[in-house]
């Protein structure tokens, strides 16, 4: 079955009421995404507890002034890509919320926006050739591990919540080396293509709220002669 047909069938079959998700016919023509996930990604044994904890905390509370700055900076940029206002605002809300989650290491929200752009181009029904699903291309075994329904992966909040938990885990594992963490997230350890693309995308989404984070290692290692 062609990839595009498989993606449409997966999203429709997993949702409660197929008619509610007929929008999936508007999937991006290129579902073989630049950030195609490899089958071995997100398999670290310690990740289950991390993602389970993130899902268990459904809401987070952030500084209203800082979040207003974030919306003001990012909403006009995202408007060019995500046409539906409610979905656009929901993405921005969840990215800000999950990157500022109380008691957790903060994530640069611009980096998360870069990951979403490369992984799915902000298409929440996107499915990769490795069956990773949604905005942050979360692997489909996660709902089963966490007692959730699979269709929740195409919903904005759960997908971003799980994706940010996984990204945070890999950043901590790699001692804030962004390139290595991104390669683990994408399942492409040892390759530079994916980290380079995300870091470039990050430059388009960074803003005032990315300031003040601990220095993240983003420089490419020198090429061997």
C-alpha cells in the first residue's frame, strides 16, 4: 500500500468516528519527510517512566507576561504555515507550556518549533515511513505502553507532550549536546543531516524566550581531511 494511503487509513481508522477526521485527505503530498524516523528510535528503556510522567501532568502553569511575548513573536510566523487559527494557537500554547514545565529542565521553545517543522511541517496527521505519527513524529508504540488510544497521537497536546519529554530526555542524556540529542530523537545517530536541518530551522523560530538558557552545543565537529 502506498505510504500516503497508509497514512490516511491509519489516522481515519484510529480516530473515534471516521467522519471527524476526513481532513486527513489534506496530508502533505510529501510524507517521506526530511526528518523520517528510523524504526529503532525512542526505544530507550528509561524513556517509559519519563513519558508516562509527562502524560500524567496534563496542565502546566507559566508566566503570563512571558507567554504573551511568545505568542506575539510566533503567531505571525506560524500563520503562514498553519491556516486554522484554533489549531495554530493550540500548537503555540502546548509548545510554550511543555518547554516551561515546572520541575523539569527547560527546553528552548524555538528548538521544539524547529523539530516540529522538520519532522512534520506542522501537519498533525503526518505519518513517516517508520510509522512515527503527528507533529513531533512520536512512535506508535507509546500509546499502547501508556494505556492510551492510538488516535491521540494526531492530537496536538498529547503529541507535543510526549515529543518534548523524549527530546528533554535525550538532551539530558547527551549533556545538552543538541546535535547528538537530535540524532537520538530521530534515530540517526552518527549522521549530520537531520541535526543540521533542525538547527537551521531553529534560527527561524528562536526569539526572546530562547535567551537565558544554558549554552547548548550546536557546532558541527570539524570534517576529517
